[in-house]
C-alpha cells in the first residue's frame, strides 16, 4: 500500500487526463444529471435551502473556515488530530461532476471549476503546496502523524415554517470501513448528533470516485420550525497506512420539505392592549413551511410589512384594529388575525388650592382625568396631596387611566413673603347635649376677607360665613372645629381638636301602661336620670301617685348630671269594671264510653281566668279557655262545672247531667260458612235492637238487615256494623267460603204421582250460572222449558198429566268459570 494516494493527479499515477471532447461530453452529462435530479426533487418535495459551494479553482482556503455558496462553513475538531492530519477544503480541486460521473479536478482540467467540500491530504508541502489535492488523503504512517477527527459544519439554517425536512447531497467516499470514514451529523440549536453513515461509493476504472446520490435522509422532528439548524460532515482516519482513495467529497447539499399543502398562518403579539403611541412586536408562528409573509396593520406605522417577524409597529390613534397575517408558500396562502386595542391617553389636569401661599404655608394639589396620580418633585402619590414648597415651584402630575395609559399636566404654586391672618375663634358653648345648637365667632387678626369653617360631627359640616350661627350637633361625641381665614397675602388656619363635647341624652323610662277601674289609684315609677318631672301634675320625684278620673297620658322628663334631658310617656287607662258571667257549650251530650269531647267557653264580661271540673273524665279539670279532648271511659251521667274570673270577680255555672255516656254494644256476625259456587246462604247477625249494615254489599240481597241472603261467587269476608239506640257502634266479621265445583246431569226417571217422592224432574249439578232446560215427547213436541235451575217438570203439559213413557231432554249450561256444556238424554215418566 503506498504512503500517499492521490488518484486524481496523473503524475501520482492515480488519475487520468481527458480530451476536450470527453470533457464536453462529461460536462453535458453532469448538466443533464443535475437537471433530472432537480426535476426529481421538485416533483416530490420543495427545496428551501441549497449549498453547491460555488465555482472557482481557488485552493487557498483557511484551515478553520470555508466560504460556500450559502454562507461560511466552519471546521471543528471532534477528536484527536495529528500534526499531519487531513483537512476539509472547499474548492474545485475535487470538482462537482454530477451524480453517476467520475471525479475530476481543476488541477487536471482547468475548465472544471464547480467547487465541492472534500477531505484532502493536509499539510504535505512537498506533494501539494496548498494541502488541497482533491479527495485524496494521507493514510499514514510515514511523514508524520495523520490521525484525523474533524467535522465540517454548515452555516446556521433557518427552518422556521418548515416541517418533515429531508437532506439530500451528492458524494463520493472511500476510506477503510468505519476506521477511515465519513458520517453525517445534525445540530438542533443545542447539541450535535449523528444523523447517517453513508455507504462507500464505487470507483471508475481509473480509480477516481463516482459521484453518488445520498438519497433522502430525514431530519429529526426537532428540526421542524427550528431557526437554528446546522448540517455537518465528520471525517475520521487513523494512522495505520491502510485505506483507499477517494477520501470523501460532498456537493449539491439541499434541505427539502415534503409539504404539499398551504401553510397554516398563526402569530402572536407582544401586547394586545396598548396606549396611543405604543408599539407592538409580532412573531410568526405559522406552520406548513411558509415562504413569504404579508402583514397589514390598520392605522399603524408602518401599515404593512413583508418581514417574517415585524417589530416596533406604532399606533398613534385610539381604537380597535385587526392585524392580519397572510402566510404563503408554493401550495397557497392562509390568513390569521389578532385584534389590537389602542387605548386613548387620558386628559390630565392639575390645580393648586390656594395657588399662591406665604412662606411656610401649605397648599393642596389636586389631579383629575385619571385613576391614579404621581406628583413630582417629591414622588407623591394620590389624587390630592399637600405640599409646602419653600419657593415658587412647578409640579408635574402623571395621571394613569384604568387602561394603564398615562399623560401629564403641570401646576405652579407661587410662594411669597406676606402677613397672613392669625386665626382664632370662640363658640357660645363647648359642652352640649345631643340636639343642641351653638354659634361661632371669628377672632382672627390681620384682616381676613374670607372664611372657611369645618364642623366635624355637626349637622352643618361647613360654612363660609364669618360668624356661623345655629350649628347643631345631633350625635354624641368629641369633635374638632377648623377655621381657614384668608386675605390677599394668603391664608392661615386653626384646628381646635376635641373642642366640642356632645353628651348623649339620658334614656327616660316611665314604666309600662296601667289599667285601673274608676276610682282606683296607682304609683307611676320613673328611672333614667338624677332629677324628674311628671306632667300633668308637676310631680318632682321618680315615684308619682295618681288617681285619674279618666284615661290620662303622663310625660316624664328626666335630667342627668350633664344637664341633658330625655322624655318618656305612660298611659293610665281608666275603665268601668264588670264581673264576668259564666256560660258554656258541649260538642256532644250523648256519647259512648271511651269517647272524647270538647268544651267551649261562652262567658261574657271579659273573663281572664277559667277553672273547669269534669268528674269521671280524663282529665278531670282544666284551666284553658276552651278545653279539648276530654275523654269519658265509663258509662254514666256526669256534671260539668265552669268558674270564670277577671280582675273584678268571678262567676260559676254547674250543668247537672251534662254528659250521658252509654255502654259499648257488641255484635256477632255468625259462624264461618262454606257454600258451593252458585249457591247461597243466609248471614245471621245478633246484637239486639239497633241498625245493621254489611260490607261489602257484593252478593247480598239486602246489606241493611241483620240476616241477608249471600250468594258470592268467590270467598268473601263480610263485616257487619251495628249501631244501638244511643248511637254506640260495634262490628264483627264472617267469611263465606266458596267451593268451586262444576257438574251437570239429569235423572233417568221420575214419578209425578203426588207421593212427595221424585215427583219433579230437575236438572242437577254445581257451579251453574245459567241454563236452558227443555223436554220433548216422542212426537218431538216441547212439553216443558225453563232457564231456572230451581224450576223442574212435574209431568204436566197444558194442564194435563202426561202419559207414562220415554221423554227426551236437552240441557245447555254456562258455568261460573266461564265454560259451558250441552247434554241431552231421555227420562222415564212412571206413574
């Protein structure tokens, strides 16, 4: 194996020369290969980034970076590199001949200037002064350490808006397995990772490498919409002297997206609510690989943009504006919108009261037009602030609206030396009771011309009179009074804190209203003060003895230690008094034992108390006005007594034999009865004189007698209710069991001879609900017919006894179980 392999240089034995005709044919083939490769790409994908490394036969590239057609490629040492390490170059020394073509270079043919990225031998000055001898590399070991581990890295590639990205390139590669080898790498903006290890390519007969298509290599999903992507090609070789040329060469690198749809427009704004004069930055978030952007900013400055991420868009007009982004690629366009609200600046004003003050005085600055305010100098905050400038001062207020927009205004406070009023004042009284009114007198010096009073706690809270009168205090407490007196030089003020003391009124209590009879007396008792006065009567103590001739209302006035007074009233009602008269009614006078009744008071004269007596009852007494649920459990006759009372006396009523309690009767419905269906039985109830009522009434001929006939068709339990002459009731039950039997037959002979035995021919059976029975003589004449099972043939037809003989009968019967049967036969009439 030779020390150095340079197959592209005829003077090293590895390359070959080309005639002009062959060069022309090769260039034509290269052009057609690139053309059809481009057609193949465009039919299935969209190329959005290309690197063909340009043209030119220059070989003097720096070792650390190389300029391609689409930016600067840099070289990064990714491992150990010897003193004679092979280097990456961009030049036409290894010309890009196009896929399927053999390699060649500008050293062999000056007409070939299509540059490529390739690994060359490195600093072997005596062989190749520039170090760039095409895709031939130093495999070592003679001549120095050729260990190499370097990566050629592309410029940053903006993949914003691109998805499903694939990498394609043309390449040739020799080397030795993975020892001397090229790999493809990918950078996601944070870290590098290996993307692919391309297969070794074939060589032409002369030993040159054949340019080969890499095929589509998919980039990871992290490349989608990523503005910081890079592609790299890493070459490694050891120093064992083994390896085959070519080393590695790359050309026509493309990044493509397979998207076949229009992009989806989307964007964000740095703010959606701003103030007039504010600006907004916009960020495109579109997907699907847009290639152009059209922005409109109504009323904005500028009003439109084609930048991907426009910034500093200013609105100088208040309103609501809809920003539109239209994102476009080869497959079409879509749009997205965002509303920007531009809030107006507030109109701020500032005032000072007073605006001219004397040295040492203060004034109040007040702002309006905003929600919050900041004053400077002083960095004071608030709608109104107090300032005491030592000299004339202009203040600036910054007012901010509820929307967060700000504006400014100024106000000037003039400060001058002057004799302002020296304030003083007096009140007619400073210790008051709730409801008192007082007057104030100004005693200020230095000739004030205007006055501004503040009365804390008063009904009238302010005044501009020099000497205010009738200032009333209706709330207890301790209150301040302030006077600001003004003249041409300014104003002076005085606040007397805790100046007015307002005491609460005492709470007078004249007691509860009283009711008397004519001629009676009572003592009224008052409380709540230290001194007392009763009117009428002019009583002067807390207790006041009165004997009014008619109903009278007395007013009590009490006075406390502070001299404050309160009032209360009490009414003494004078009545003409009468004793009540007892009377009562009873809800029921005749009852049965264990029955409860109610009593009602009918007394007159307004009784206030009641005493009832119920001998033999439970309960036996009561004090309510109208007792209820008074129960008598034992037969007999009982008295009732009522005593009614009021403040003037009492009255008693006794009702003898008021309540008659009868005994509880008993009744017997009779024994259990069993009948066949269709038959009947007689129910017999016993209980004595009174009324009877049976239920249910189904199957009974009369439910209101003691002994009705019962003919139920199903087993039935009957209840008899008995009421005696006193109205007392009792009940009992009896069950009639119905047996379901169904049968039908007719005897074969009968003897209607009047001996009382078998004189009548009957239909016999059980469970018969309805039947038709007919008898015919031997001539076929009907001699008897009935639809009642209890009717039979007595051997007579048309009033004449029939002769002895054989007769034919027919029977059709309907049973209670909803079935029917028809039978016929003959019967012998025997005399």
